[in-house]
C-alpha cells in the first residue's frame, strides 16, 4: 500500500494514489465486524474446533495406551503412556511359554522387552510398513497423474475450440454421478482379465480415473480466471504457446493446482472400498489393512490407533505445507489480485 | 519502423463476419487510430496484425514481407493490452525486461535497456516493486515499457486507456502522443472513444459492422465524413440529420428539407435515391431571426462559453451550438441558418455521402 502520509511521490506517479488509499486508514472497513461480534465468532469457531478434534485426540491417546487400558470401562483419560501399540503395529508376535522365553536370555532391545512382558516374542516385522508404502505410492502417484492430466485438459478446454466441448465436460462430470463403488464388480472382473488386480499400477489408474473429473472441473475454473491476455502478451513477446503456458500460466495456477492436489490426495489416500475389493496381497493399501490388525482376543485397539495416527500424518503435513495456496485456491479468485 | 499493409483481409468466426475484405496501408511512423463501436472488428484487425488471430483470407505485409501466417513471436511487433496483462508473479523490472530475457540478450544489456525505458516513462523508482500494488497509471506505464523495450517494428495498442479514470486518460493521451513523437515507431491504436482518436491520431480509420468506412486525418473525418455513420459517430454532440428530398442532379446547389430550400455546396454527382439526409454539425448552424428553417426552442444547456440549444423543427429535432451572447428561452420560435460550405448530404439508401464541391466525398 502506498503511504498516504508521505509527500507527493517522485514525478510520474499518479496524484490519485494517495487519495485512493486514504480511506483504508478508517478504523472499521464496511462489512467488518465490531469487537463484540468478533469475540463471539471466535468463541464459536474454537468451540466447534474442539468438538471436531475429540475423535482425533481420542485416537491419538489410544495409540499410546496399553491394550487393557484401551478397552477399560469407564474410559481412562489419565493413563500411563506406552509404545506398545506402535510396537505391535510394526511387528508380528507369537505367544510362548514362560520357560521358552526364559531360555532366550535377556531381551536385546527395548521393544523386545515390551513384548516379552506379555509372554510373547517377536517373530518378524508386520506388513504395515509395506501397506503404508503402497498407500504412499498409490496415493501420491494417482494424485500426480490426476493433476498433471487435469491441468493439460483444463487448459485445453478453457483455451481451445474443442469440438463438443460442453458435452465432453458434462461427460467428464457424469463419471461422478454414481457412487464409484457401483461399478466395483465390472472393474473387478476387468482388472482380473487385464492382470491389474492387486497391482499398484492398477490402483493408480483407478484413482486417477476417479479423480480426473474433479481435477478437470476444478482446474478449468482456475484457468478460466486467468485472462488470455497473459499468454497473448507472452506469445507476442516471443514465447511459443507451450512456453507461455509453462512460464506464464502455470505459475499463476499454483494455488489452484495445490487445492486440486489436496482434494485428489485426500480421496486416494482415504479410499477404502476399492482397496478392499481389488487388493489383497501385493498392492494392499493401509486403509483396508489397519482395521484388521488382530491382537489377542480380538482387535488390537492400540495398534489400530497407532496405525491410524501414522496414516493421518501425510495428509496433515501436505495440507499444512500448502495451506496458503489452499486458502487462496478455495476462494477461487473471488478476491481480486 | 515499419509499414503495415493489409490486402483484402477477411475474418469470419463461423457464420459471423468480424472483418470484411479490408485493404489499407498504415504508413511508416504514423499514429494510426482504429475507431468504431464495440464489435465492429477493429480489435480483430489489430489481433490479426499481431498474429494472435489468423485471417480467413487476405494478406498482411510488414515492411514488404508477408507475415500473414507467421507466429506472433516472429513478427517483431509489440502489443499493449487493455488490461495491461502484466505478469503478476514478476516485479516491474522483470515485467519490462521479459521480452529481452526471452530473446536471450546478455544480462548487462537487459539491465541497461530496462533502466533506460523506465527512465523514459518515469517509473525508475518502481522497478523493484511488484506489479500488484501499482496504481492504474503506473501499470499502464509498465505495460508500455514492456512494449517499448524491445524496439519493435510497430506498437499495437488495444484500448490501452480504457481501464483508466476519465481525468487520468487525458494525461496519458498526451503522454502517449509525446512518446510517439519521441520514438517515432508505427503505432496502431484501437479505441471506441472518438475524442481520444481525434486528439492523438495522424490518421483515423473508422469501422462499423466489420467494414472500413473511412480512413483520413482527424480533420477529414470530421469535416468530410464518408458515411452517415461516420458523421454521427465522430463529434460530440453528434451531427444533426434532417430528412431531405433526394433526386438531385449533379451540380445541384440546394436541397429541399420539409418544403424549404437549403443551400448546399455544389454536388459533384447525382443523387438518385428519393430520400436523402442533410447533415449539419451543431456548430455549423446559426440561430437567426430569418433562417432557412424555423423551429421552437425545446431546451438550453449551458456549456461555459457556449450553449447547446435544442430546437424542434418540422423536419426533426436539431442541436445547435451557439455563443452565450445569443439569448433564447424555451418555447421561443427561432430561425436557423446553415453554414453552406460545411454541410454534408447523405444518400438515405446507401448512407454514403454525396460528393460536393466542399469535398464531402472522401476525396
């Protein structure tokens, strides 16, 4: 903002500038809430945030409980934290007799000690790390593909004369009109024929296809917001069309791409039904794996909670990293630059 | 520096004809203004010269070289957009130097030329600022800077002052003209504002409905409009048109308007149509006791030294620009006297001006 109090700026600046910025000095802009209303609004937001956080806090707390604590009734709010859930998550164990454990000698590591207290020995790593890695590959891979293809398609739909443009856009949208799971059986059969069942490539392809409609529609909105003049100016100034797209349009689409990428990632990361149906061994992702972590006498709740906590992290980190872009992206250019 | 020649350039978007078979030459170093209402094809013409739009048929020559099918980047032409199209993610310096950096000039030269242009436009103090916070006038200057810095063969400007406040537009109008005189590069300037066109142009090209109606100096366009549309579009308040009787032979010296004979400059061609229009600018009509036409004063607007009197006559309503010394009041009956040499006659069927001894035929 130009400093309104400063003396007339050096020659060449319009004299209208200081006059225009002067009203910004007023204490209250039109549409701005008064102190009391803002306090009340703040209270509401904090209250809602607390309620929304309860399940997250509960899961986080459970991941540090011991199995008996996790199923205690009434629930234990104050408890002795333990890493048992995380150890159980990453290992598979077998129950042994006390004599056998005795014969093994003293435990080598802190996690072995933790396990032996329950009369168990570690028989090897669990499959959680593999499942988690599958989620990362499939989630980020499909997000990248959906956003990459979506950006190109959105640019083309926004800028070029595409025959049957409206029909094509509607067709793309229509893939969203029924729940994806409705086509689960045909896809299952197709994937079995094509050898895509239980492969990372198959899952990436599937999630890309589901996300592409969202990505094309969202990104087309963002490209439409960018005036054509930018590319035209760049083209007249010596760029080819592709260079103009890369160097001038793409930087301005950053916010939109970030917002779209987050939406795509959240879907691909959280997807449960297809993952359950189409993956079992090789390419299974974390969502169908976590709920079936079995402990002694039923589900191992601390391990499930530990898995869920770790599972939440990437999306949280991704969102926090891109939060500025996201905020600008979601407002959809409603705020004028 | 370049001469731009359009030969039978035609542009259609589907069924819609944007520019119909236009041919004209823009002379080297001239300030050429394309004037017309929105949708008349002036911007499309400009975009075809820039290479942003390809003509459906015809040729465009730049300095004798056929550039019709060349990409914009290969034409060495600079374009200033109405909305400036400054790259929001770059500073003023990077915006101005953008075309030079694309061309791959050495860094030292890029710097020197950028600063030279900034100095010329008096925006050196803004060079390292972002373009987001600039006032409209400064954005305009940056956009101009980006165009000038390349030393392109020609500047094309698409309503570059359209986004500015009215008062500031006058300032920029003058600045642009001064800049043109200094750089001397061929400039094609598109606007719908006839005041802008009149004040800046060496020559004006008036377009309407995809057609070029007249090309001439501001004086020619104003004094000897080629068609009724040009006559009405240029000048404010616009020319008065009186329905008149046609069927004049070549050499006629008067025309009948509602029973009265009004003297006109001697016609050089016959006017065969049964109906015609007599065109008279408000300043070319005098309020007199005895006049060729009589009417009742309908309204008076004071405009400083002059006043604009609306007179209701049998032949229609007329606006007369009269000095303040003439005292008239509403409802009064007055006589109207016409300045014979400055009148135009239009064929009602074709809307074209009838050539007269005063030259009312576009040459």
